C-alpha cells in the first residue's frame, strides 16, 4: 500500500504527528515569546527585595517604597495574565492536535485488526492521543519552556557574587542529575504499566461482551480472578513507577529548600565579611529558588512527560504501519460479474494461508452457495470477497477492477455483507438499516426492509423504524437482529451481497424470507454468495462451491455438485460371525 500524502502537508504518514504539531507552530512561537517575557518578569521579586533592603530601609523613604510596590504589583499582574494566556494557548494546542488526529486515530483502531490481526493495542491509540493532549494541556510544557532560562538566573546569581552563583550552580547540577535518574529509573516501569493497563482493559471488555456466558457457566469467578491478577500486576508496576518519580520528586523538593537556605547562609557570610549587602542575600535566595523551580516542576510532571513520549512513539509507529488511505478514481457501478483469481487468504498479520488458490467467477443474476465443514475457510473467503481481509496472493475483481482500486466508502455502496456474528449499533432501526447515512431516503430504508421481509415486524414495534435498539441491538432477539442486519446488507441495492450463515438464528418464516430476498437480488441483476455448513441453507442458489481444507473441491451448477457431494459409495458392513461353544467360528 502506498504512502499517502495530504495535500496541505505533503508529508509521509510517518510525520503525521510532526505535521500536526507543525500546524500549531505559530501558537508555539507565541508561547515561547510569552515564556520569555514571563521569565524576565520572574525577576521582579528578586529585584524588589534587593531595592527594599538596599535602598528603602537605609533611606526610610515611604514614597520610594510605595513606588516600588506599585511597580512590582503591576508587573505581577502582567506576569499572571501572560501565564494564564500561555496555559490557555497550550490547552488549545492540545485540543487542536486532538481534533486534527482524532479521525485518523479512530481509523487506526478500526483498521488495525483487519490489517495486523488481533494485536494487543486495542483502544491504545485513542489513549495515546489522550495522553499527548493531556500533557500539552498541563503544566509540563510550561516547565520545559522555562528550563532554557536557567542559565540566565544562574548568571545573575554569579553577578551578585561568585559564591552565590556557585551555590546555585551546584544545586542546579544536583537537580539535573535527579532528572536524568528519573528518566532512567521510570522508563521501563512506565512501559510495563502501559502494556498491563491495555491487557487489563481488554480482559474487562471481553468479559463484558461475554457476560451471559460467564454467568451461565459459572466462569465469572475464575475469569474475575484472572482480571484481578492482571490488575494486581498493573498496580504493582504503576506503583513502582510512581514511587520512583515521587521519591525523586521529594528529594528534589528538599534539595531546593536546602539550596535556598544554603544561599541565605552564603549571603550572610558575605555580609559579615562586607562582601555583599543584605539585599543580595534575599534577592539571591529568591532568584536561586526561581532558577530551579522549572527543574523541580519538570521532575514532578516527569511521569506525564514519559507517558506522552511513549504515546508519541507508538502513534508514530502505527501511523507509519497503516498509512492514510488515498482516494482513487471513482469507477462505474459494477453490473456484470464477480471474479476471483488464484486467491490465497490468511488471517491479518499471519502469512499462513487459510484459503489456497481459489479461482472462480459469478455472473450477474447468479447466487453461489459455499458449503464445507467447519474450518474449511468459508468465512475467510467471504471476508476477502468483501474487502475486509487483504489477500496474500491473487485478486478479487468486480467487473474486472480489483477491490483495492475502490475507496472503502464507494466500495461499500456496492457490497452488502451479513457476517456470521451480527453486530448492530446503538441508534434507531432506520439508522442501522441505512448504515448511518446522512439524510437517507425513507423510501430506500423501507424498500430494503421489504426486500428482507422485515417491514411488518418493524412497524409492529412501538416506535416502528424509530425504535432505539440499544448498544449492540440489546433490545432485539437474535432472530430479529439477524433480519434487520439482512435489511442493512440489502440497503441501496448493492451489486454483491455476501451472507455468512444467514439463517443461523432464523425460524421457518425467516428462512422463507431469506430465500425470497436472495431471489429478489438475483432478479435485479445482483450477485449473491451464501455460506452454509449444510446444503439445506442454499435452496435459493443456482451454483454451489465446496470448500475443504481451504481448497475449492467443486464448483458448478447446484444439482450437479450436490449430486457429487451427497453421493456416498456403498460400504459393505463387516461379516457377522457366529462363535460356537467349541471356540470355532461359523459364517
């Protein structure tokens, strides 16, 4: 699959995150400029105390004190306003990044199982995007913007007196070492905690989906114990990372307070030796504390920084693995045939084929029944026919055009698919039938329901087509959900209709409706593929394909193929022997 490029960015998918941040470049520049002004204004407290002790107190000048208070107060207000604006800009940068990437990350979550198999990521890309947004919206970026101003504060400390500067420098070195230790000691525990958190959540979601099985078969306690073990491992790993970060943060806080006292002690020594003024003592103490505050703040938010960085790398990797889909040239609506050429299919992320070298063609108006024992590759074949699984080799074509020449949105209009495991979405019956189209035609919805012979059932419900079916169609029976899913597959008169075990939950009335729906699709010139374990499920098909061990054993007219399949060679039974009481045998 070729790497996509967005028209605006002209970037490869590997740089999508960087391109999204690049779109916020002007906002980051604004934050940098404000950080410059804010850090200059942070000097207000130091110089105010310097002037008070060295100018106001010796002169006992009230007007000078009032003037300094007014000036300092004004500067503090400006500093506070700029700090507020900076934090609001960072929040909006995080929101903008999320808005630019959310659709793309959602696409990753949907496409990942189809391209890379049932990977452990699950919903991790969405959580990664949340981590990045949360970090950008927090206090961590502000600390990182303030860190480059550390040399300025140290230089002013050296300007007060070299000993004060050396003391502040030693404290800065200690805190920087603590920062490096924090990075080194929290990296692995954070990675493990993230992996365990994903595993824990996946287990909880699986248990929720299979709640009926767990309760009915007495498995809830045992599976709950597995979740508890997983949760315990996660808590232990997360606690280890938090303990390290919290411990080093506490050490950093103590060191900063010790440094402030050390600066005061050095200043007092200098005053005693008449090498500095009293104002320098207080100003140097305030300035050294301010110089190391960003380091202290960075250590306090290091866990969030590490989590955001790991999320950044994971998203970059996944965006590179699954590039954004290009929009190919729109092709004409298929009307003639479905053809399969030397098709080999394997599960996503696995190169071992389940279906081997399948080749066949189905003309418009025909229906093929695919039969075979369990594990023969029937569901794998139909997943490739509708484009949700990518072939290992070979092609699936509609009117000669391979499926990868269509955009998913356009291809979906020409395909109706009823999977073996029916899933409906929270919303109304009409929304589910119309595939959640914007402003669908009510006539088309009703036409699909009528074709599936489910219209009478729907209007018999309290709210008819506006009935809310709940999450996963929880208010419907299995048979009702399957018939509504059939109507969804038939919506818009798709050319190719693929039905995987469509009658598994149907009664005799549903079976009759299914047969009529298949005949209706054939009559309008569509192609139907029906998967069934037994020949009884393919009455309305005119062709039959027999799969065994992933290979096409037979394909052709139904009567001919079924005659071959159902014909069994007569097997002579074992000869009956009568054993006499003398130990011999007689025929």
